[in-house]
C-alpha cells in the first residue's frame, strides 16, 4: 500500500497537496472502487458560524447546502447508499431554539428538495426514532419517503433522532418478541440475522465513514454496522465540505487495503 505522501505525489505528479481542481480529483477516482455505502458525521456547523461571528443556526443552514451538494455528487457518482447523521438521540440536550432550528431546516430541506431528488431517482429513507420528531417533520418525511420509495438510484438515509445503542436495543427487543412467540429459535440468531432487524436491514454495512471538523469520535453512529468501516476524518468544517473534499476522501479510501481481520492476500 502507498503511504499518503507517496499517494499524493503519484496523484498530483508535480503539484503540492491542496491545489487540485474538483475535475482533477474526479478524474483520478476509480469508479469501480467506490464505497457502496458511505456514511457521514456532518460536524462543525456551530464552529463554522462562530468563526464568522454568526449565530449557530446559520452554520446549520450552511450545513444544509453542503448536504445538498454531497447528495448530488454521490447520486451522480453511483454510490448506492448515503447515510447522514442529521440529528442524534443526544441532540435533544441542545437549547430548545437550536433544536427548533434543526427541525425547521429538515422540514424546509424536504419541502424544497424532494421533487428534485425524486427526479434524480433518489430513494429517501429516515432511520431513527422518527415517531418522536415533531409532527410536521414526520408528515414531510412520510411524504418524501412514500414519493421516492420505488426509486432505484441513491438510497439517502437521513439519520434523525438516531442513536446506535437504541438501534441495537430495538433490534434485540424485536428478536426477543419473536423468540417469545416461538417465531424464531435461539440458534437462528447470528450476525446476519441480527443485522436484518437494524434500521439499515437489507443494506450493506458502510464501507467508508467520513467525519468532518477533526473530531475523533464515533458519537453513537452506526455502532453495529461500522465494525469494519474505513474511517476518514478531515479538519474541514461541514459547511465547507465541498465536492472536491468528497472526492479526496474517496481517493484516500481507494488506497486503503481492507483485510477484515484477515492477513494481506
Ligand atoms: C453537528 O455540528 C451537526 C449537527 C448536530 C446537525 C447536522 C445538521 C445539518 C448538517 C443540517 C441539517 C440537515 C438536515 C437535513 C436537518 P455542531 O452543531 O455540533 O457543530 P459544532 O461542533 O461546531 O458546534
């Protein structure tokens, strides 16, 4: 495997890091080695706003723009599943005003984007405890998911009121209920069986998890599914995460050797 310096010098020939155009990065991507499932922790909206002397809400609004462009790029590239962490089970601890801003941005995003996403064959899904979201958000989510449910393009999973531990507990409860009713046997419960009861049941595990803003935490995101996921952390704050940044992350991913605990082949 090339180390990152060798990789960059190979990619860039004579150019130093950071000066490639979006087009050059896109050109360098191997379309046959894209992640099937990309997950993103969109972090740093608040810091982005603070650095500009703006209220945090404007950071979140700028974050929606970065989401819009990332979804479009993933859809165009042919990524199969994109899961974005939009609101965690812990985010309710934020001030009520900020929670309201995030919920209103979600509603606005769905109202404005759904037709365009539908035209581009994006299949919108929501994962998390959706029934605890405000009524209006649930209505928009229902409309978006029903409208796009037959689309065969990018699956866009919006993780909302999502927590990895709660997801695992939910799956465990569902399986326990089946056991109790005699509808499954103890010996049926293996990793594949368990995975079917997660919110992501039927989807591949994430191949790549991107976290922006430099934080080195998994923050209760896709805990079961990320057992062998490749991690990519960038210092870039989420609102500044451009298509070029996405292509860079994908290029780095394409240099990784995935061994799943086995030895080098
Ligand atoms: C983390 O940044 C980000 C969130 C908690 C929310 C992510 C939301 C968006 C990108 C926009 C909303 C999109 C939809 C569809 C609702 P932070 O606020 O923790 O940033 P900080 O660590 O710099 O304070």
